[in-house]
C-alpha cells in the first residue's frame, strides 16, 4: 500500500495534569490518550471512469475532489468519544499519570477493612479540613421554686422577734414593692392595751414606727387623758404592715395577706383590752362589714385560739379626727368606755 493509501496518524492531544485527573475520574483517560488507527481511504469505483477497484480514480485525490493532498483525518471530539466508547474503570488508570492534588469532592471514600466496600460517610465530611463543629450548648432546666408558705402557716410558731423579721422580709402582696420600711409595731411588752390602726402613712413609712407625726401626737394625748402611756402600758400596731400608695384604703387581698401577723401579735401579747381605730381595722378584726358608726359605743369581744375573750372597743382614727374635730367628743366617750372596762 502506498503512502497515499492511508492517512498519517495525528499526534496525541496535549493535556495538562489537571485535565488528566478529571479524565481519569470520568474513566476516559485511556480512550482520550489512545491514538486512533489509520483509516484507509475508501476506494470506490467511479462509474464510467474505468477505474480499477481499490485504486483512486485518476485526478481524484483520496480525500475527495476538493480535498488537499495527504489531508489527515480529524480525531473525534471528546464528547463523541465519551458517548461511543465504553467507560474504563478508574482503577485502570495509566501508571505514568502525573500525580496532582485531587479536589475533595472527587476523592474516593476509604474502603472498610473487613469487606472492602466504600464507607457510607460522605466525602465532604471525611475531607473536612476546618475546625470540628461545636457541640450544641447544654440547656439547663431550672427547677421551679417551691410555692411560698402561707403567712398563717409561717407565723404560727414564731415569737415576737421572729415575727418582726418575717414582717420585714414579707412579700405576700404587692405593697412590699413600694415600701421604705415595714412597720411591725412599737410599745410596752407585756402590754395592757393593744391599739390597732389601719395602715402606715407617709411618716410611718419613712421612720418605720406606727402613729408618728400629727396623728401620733393626738393619739398620745388621748391615751394620756385616761392614764395610759405608749412606753409603759400600750403596744401600737396596724392591720397592714406596709404603706399603700398614696395612703389609699387597703384592698381586701392586702388585708387578707397581712392580717395573720396581727392575729399572731394578739396571741403573743395577750392584751387586756383592744382599741381599734378606723373602719378597716374594725371590720378586719371583728369580721364584719358594718360601718364604724354602728360598731362604736359598745363593747365587742374577740375570741382567741386559747378560748379567751378579749374586750374590743371601736373608735375613730386620729387622722379622721384631725379632719373632723367635731368628732373628738365621741372619741372621748369611746376612751372612757375602754377605761371603765378596766
């Protein structure tokens, strides 16, 4: 066969190492680098030309009438080669392949020691080069605080000192949030008279003592008129131990929360008489909704847990008497009623 009968072999295409790696991953390295065999020129007889089979007609080049002499055959494109040729396994890559850095997504998963099968762990996790993921923060579950002990339960065994400490630390109602001082009480121990008011005022809240200021001075004068003294004979306290905002009237829930302190004071002091000043104090201590006009002028009795009966006399609050001086005569009658009972 003459040199004109076969086309010359084209040179292998030049590829860089990175292209070689990707061809190896795709299984096309051998196919792409393999040199295609020479393709003989088809020798077709031209009708009427007298050409001999296997020989090109005279004056006609092997590539066609318009082809240049000795024109090489173009190698198939990579897409056509990949579509027509069977894929080669990755493991049969050419031994002379240039080593290069393989991207993390193209690395094969390591084989298991026992079975040789690929690991099920994704390559993105095996080839992670960053810091390990931070563990999820531990959520601490806070235990719920035990419910507060009711005031009546907390004070049932307290003495006067313990009771005073409990009043100072009390948070049974919202009045504790705006107070300056909790007013426990002040006076003689033991006592003959127990004077019970409604709630501390502004001056009482500032000083932490009951019945100070103008109302306190009037009360001291009233007691002195019947021969009683705050320091020697009388203990003075209130139903509410904290000042209501703006000196408003105590709310029923505030009275209910604070009245166990008063009842414990009565049980510990054991007074001979109780002088109640003001409507709220009288209604709380006697358990009634009657007006002060219906309650004053007569003797009531308070039954203690020990079964004793303590006489209770109801009168006007000194702050009311300062606003209504005409009622001082009735208050004087109430004081004489309490002294006569003695």
